[in-house]
C-alpha cells in the first residue's frame, strides 16, 4: 500500500489534487496489480510545515517523499510518481507497454 498525503489549508486545492490522484490511480489499476492507496488530507499548518514551505497551495507527498509543492501537477506526473513509488515498494506490476 502506498501512502499519499495531500497537504493544504484550503479545501478546493486539496480536492483538485485528490481528484488527480484518483484519476491516476484508476489509470494504473488497469496496468498494476494490488495498487492500493492510503490517502490522507493534512490541514494542520504545523504538520504541513514539516514537508513544505508553501502553506496556501497544495503539496503532494507519496511514501513520505515530497513530489510536488506549490502547484497543481498534471495527471501524467501523478501517474508517474505513483508508478515510481510502486516500483520502489516492489509491488508486482504488469507490462506497461
């Protein structure tokens, strides 16, 4: 299971990133086995500050690694980060060709 944290003070920004993560997960489900995500939204400024300097715009953390901060990533970027994290966790994947 991959841990995904969406950090941000404002709900709309977190919602957009959550939808991007969900869309990327759906795309990868057809290509990966057992791709499960534990998605958490973090709104506490003190907790956000442990990962990012930008509190207003969203930050995306996958397996405790900040992959994007201060901007909205493209779905293709999120897909790549999830796939990279899955490979690091040695999750069995099917051919991606």
